[in-house]
C-alpha cells in the first residue's frame, strides 16, 4: 500500500487541533462562545484581541469562555481589547442557552461569574436571569462630572460591574462622543460602562450604551439592569421596566431591595472551527 502523503497527514492533524466555537447574539450584541477544553493553550488578553478582530479574526463584542468546574459551569468574559468584564447580561443568556442545548445547564440554573453566581431559567429562545442586587456606590443621587465636552450629571450603579447612567433626551446623539470620555474618566479608576437613557413612559426607557473595553454596542444586559434601577429609584419609573435598545427590548424587574431580574432572547448564529491560519495566529499571540 502506498504511503499517505506527508502533507495530508499534517493537514489532518491540524484539523483535529483547530479551536471550536459558536457564535451567538442577544439583541445584536454578538459573542464567540467557546470552552476552555477546546483550546490547546490558555486564553489570554493577546489571544482575545486576535479572535475578536473584525478584519483578521472572527469579529465579536467579546469572548464568553465556558469553564466546567465540579461545582458547576462558569462564564469568563473577555472584551475585544483583551480585558476581562466581571459579568455580561446578554452573555449570560447566551451561555445559559448554550449549556441548555448541550444538556449541561444545572437543574437550579446556577452559573458562576466573576461578580458572583447568577440563576437562569430557559424558556425556548428567552432566558430570565436573576442578576443579583444592584448597588449605588455613591448613593442614590446624581453627581457632576467634568469632561472635554462639558459637565454631565450621572448616577453610578454597580451590577457587579460599573455603570454610569446619564439622562439625555437624545441618547443616539451623544453615545459615540461622550461615552468614551466618561469611560476613561479618572472618576472611574477601572473604567466604566456608560448608559444614556431617556424616559419614554411610566415603565419604559430608551437606552444607548458605550461598553467598557468594547465601544458602542447594540445592547448591554447589565447596562439595561443598571439603567432600569436608576430610572426606578431616581425617576419614579414603574417596574418591570421595558428597556428599548438599538437591538431590541429587554424586560427588567426591580424589587424594593434592588434585586434585579432580566428577561430577553439569546440566539445561535453559527458554529465552526477556526482555520489553521487563525489557530496558529491565536496560539502564537
């Protein structure tokens, strides 16, 4: 029998080593979902930047790394700039459905994050997430912040990750200009997500978001939670709050003690393996 060409043997070995992933989206917020076990090397800031690059990589608003522990699954969030986020509201819905479709979502719906555990309920394409308790780090009030575009009033809210909520009649008009200035303000030493909101009705707001380490996105789950909390406590909005985002709506329920439940969709886009070239560049990064 003739020997198999050496090049073909190498190609087959490379295919077996390619990194597998899925692409998911929630209201247009799109992520690469992958598991630690699929990677020949650990994920790192440099490798996350290669994967998220829209021109040379897969392109995404970040990577959701699923780590399976003995006590349950964990979601690790990587931003396109290589930084880590403590939590991701849209991401947790994607990971919840990903685990559910692979039969590995715990019965109690518990998923670990860097901000603590959350509990999810999956109903078809819709996921409800008990996000935990919101906190006003500087109190339930607005504060003034000086920027290169003038002084703005904001409210700081934490959902395990930082948010600056700014009321504005035209959120679309300022998200790209004011968002990046507030994100890196010395007021927020670890940077912050920035949400611009407009009250549209008793339990209805429009929101646009500038995400820390990402830029403008079509939706932000933790940002919608923080915005709804601020609208309820500072502006008298009724709960549940419908948050209108560029990619669609999220429903946010806020209790009197600031426990927050977020409900919204998560949808698969495609799945595959990185090419040999991309895998090699990721490993070398």
